[in-house]
C-alpha cells in the first residue's frame, strides 16, 4: 500500500457516494487511488442512491462485522401514484393511479404510522441471496423471486415536505439494519391505496458516523466508460478537479480523508504494553486498566501503547467479573475477538 495511516490496522473512509456509481465502483476507485490490496465497504448503497458509504482499507476490512449492523438514517422522496418493478426510479413502471387531494392530505399521518416493527418483503431487485444467487440477478433474468417478509424497524420518521405535482412526499427516516426504504415506500402506498416507489434516496448516517463529519470524501464525479461483457454500465469515479491527476496525487488527496479505526468503530480504547498485546493477539485473555463503567461482552479496541512492537489493533470483549466503578480506573479482563491487520 503506497498511502496509509496505519499499515497494520488500516483505516476507514467516509465517502459521499454519487448517483450513478455502485458501491463496488467506489471500492475500485479507492483501491486504485491508494494502491491498496484489501478494500471493502460496510453496507452497500444502490447505484441510484447517494450518501454515506463507509469504505474499509487493509486490516480495517476485518472490522466490517462491527460496522454493518448499525441503524441507518435516510432522506428519501417517495412518488405516489406510480409503481415500478424495482420499487425505485430505475425500474419499469408497472402500475399507475390518480392521487387525490385527500390522499395527499392523509400522507403525513400514514407515513408517521409506519414507525415501529413490521414484516415487509424485500424488493425483488435486492441484494439478498436466494438459493446462492442475488435476488436482483434472478429478477433481471426474468425470474423475480417471491421474497418472504422479514422484520424491518422504523425508529423515527419525519415528514419534510408534501408536493402535490407530481404527487410525492419527502421524509427523513431512521431504520434498523436490514430495512429497505423501498419496502417502506411500497407499504406507504398500500396504506394510502395508491402505487408508490422511491424516486431519490440519500443515506445521511450509519451508527455514530454521518455526513456531517469533516473528513467526508465528497464531490466525486462519475464518468461513463461503456459497458462490460454482460452489458452492465461501467463507470470511473474521480474527485472533482482531479479527473486528469496522476495516481499519486489522487491517492494523497484520498488519504487526507482517512478515519483511524478508533474513531471509525467508536469503541473505548485500551492501550496495552507489548507483552500483553502479543498475548492478546495470540488468543489469550489479558488484564487491562480502563476508565469508566463496562458491561460484560462490551467491545474494546486494544492498541499497542508505548512499546515499539508489535503494531496493529485488536477488537476485544470485556470479560466478567468486573470491578464496580464510575469514572475511576477499572481493572477488566479482555478476550480477543478479531485481530485487525492484514497478516492475521
């Protein structure tokens, strides 16, 4: 890797994904810019959607399980009176109906009633797997799967605007991991008695990470690059103003937006000496002094303290028994959960 913050533990990037690029297109861009062998993300965004995509570089790719299950916040525009086969604006229209003034007046209350946990089926064009294949692959092949309902939770919903022509409603919504906003749009349409689909979708936050972070990498341009062998559009992602820049220049720009693992995960940090760090890395339980109150099983990011070696970071879990404490130092036992470095 040519540009990095921590070559052992890796780091993250908070990318404001542009419309027209897939999450994989953004990963390819970061891999190119940094010359990194391992790059992934912590929760996909559809190509038509924009907003927060958490990209993980090098050892940080192993932190994906600790980031992908967070609640998400979206801003979305739902069109009333038309449905598509994808439940979004990229699909083929399959139903249309007039939207009366009474339906528009009822829309905010109907949207607010969606707060809570529901059993909704994912959209046919979704990334969920059916018999080893992605549902959207089967749907595009003309074999749209009948996906069973699954629990989806809407924690909070705020109506931002109702527009009469064309009829649509704009909302901000906080949802659990695994909740499809497209499923919410379909459910809203059913509650109002009209077809509906998502016209625009923007993720503004995932867990404690959000687009308001000063390190967000945004203003990315999407350049069409023809089609691949399967006929899918190919694009190239580049920062605005860097379209013609060489790789080293683009890489240096991207690296300036790096988010260290400590801030990315949001876990308390335990600084260990070299001996205890090595033991934890080898799978042993070690003792550590932390400040604050901890619950059994709580995640901690173990870092090497002043000793020069080894390097890297380890996600560990606090083990009982715990000494009672408030803000005083607490002696705890740490059990290794996952070593975050490429060589582990």
